[in-house]
């Protein structure tokens, strides 16, 4: 892997420079292992949606250290295929430390009594079922690993390998991977796909807010389709980043 570019703000320059100097010649999996072992990143966990491409990052994590905590936001609105996949994939990869994080029951009772908040406000629903649970789940972690890719477009187009955001480092080992590379790696590693991929879902979120897409449509166009929303809110804009 080679340095592509670096955008930093003064307060994080030194750290970004060190990471680039130290790790720019490593392969993706070597890089992920090195960052996990790097004391500068402190306590590291991963966050996974167990969606269409998630098996690749999770397989890399399992290969490095199967005991790394993997947070799954169990929103209560997932497709049954997703909740089954969390179980089967974790078992197959030997992941030992899955953290299921659910929305606060009292808050759900107050703000989403009958479970239809997504119909009136997707932002409020994502805040209740994703953003707040993740904030709690990340307490105690200094850094987290995410599986976002640039080819998913929109805010993700400029994604960098390492970001500093909301007081934590975020490591994006697949930032520069293409859809074709991911497909090949799935085949090479014989990874099981999320069952909805075969039904036309190249990006999978909660059931009420995800639809299948037609061939040629944008990968994420089935997420909050027909709404002016592209992200659930758990990924805020980084303050700095570095591409390795
Ligand atoms: S994706 Fe939809 S159902 Fe899931 S938390 Fe967001 S608004 Fe609610």
C-alpha cells in the first residue's frame, strides 16, 4: 500500500505523519494488524453492520485476533436474515467477542412507543436506535474500525484510511477497495454472503429503510430511497485523516 495523500489539522499532524511514515509499505491486513498493535490507538473495537460486504473486514479481524470486540447495533428493525447472519458468520469466522448493542428501552418506550418513528422521522429514529446506542457502546474505546469504502460514494468518496473524529481514531482498512476487489476476495476466502445480496441488496440496513436496487443503480441508492438522507448519523465528518 502506498501513500496517496494526507489531510491534517495542526493538532493531529504529528500522529498522522508518524502513522504514514511507519506503515505505508504494508499490505492491508498487515496494516490492520499493525494499527491494532499500535499503542497510539489505545483500546480498539470494530463496528459492523453485518451487511453486504461485512464478512471481508470481519474475516481480516478474525485472522488477526478473534477476541477483538465487534459491536453490532441491534436496532430492533433489522431484516431477520441479518440477525441470522450475525450468528452464522460470527460462528464461521470464530469471532469470540460480539457486542450486541440495543437502543435504550425506556427511550424507545417514550419516543417510539409503537415502533413507527421511522415513518415520521428517520433522523430521530436513527438517533434513537443507532447514534445513541453507539455512543454508549464506544465508551471505553479509544479507536474503532469501520468497513466503509469510497466506492459507496457521497460523503464516503473522500474517505481516508485513518481519521480522527469525535475524540477517537477511526480506522477504515477497506477505504480504497473497489467492488470488484471485494468480490474477488470473497471468492478467494470462500466467505458467505449476506443472503439478501442475491436478492438485489448491495447495501443492507434496517428493513423499513432498505430496498433492493436495479442493476446499474448506485450501491447505496436503496438506503432511505426517495429521501434526502444518505447516512444514519454514526459517521460524522473527520477533523483529520491520513491515507496509507
Ligand atoms: S435505518 Fe430506519 S429503522 Fe433503522 S434506525 Fe434508521 S430510521 Fe430507524
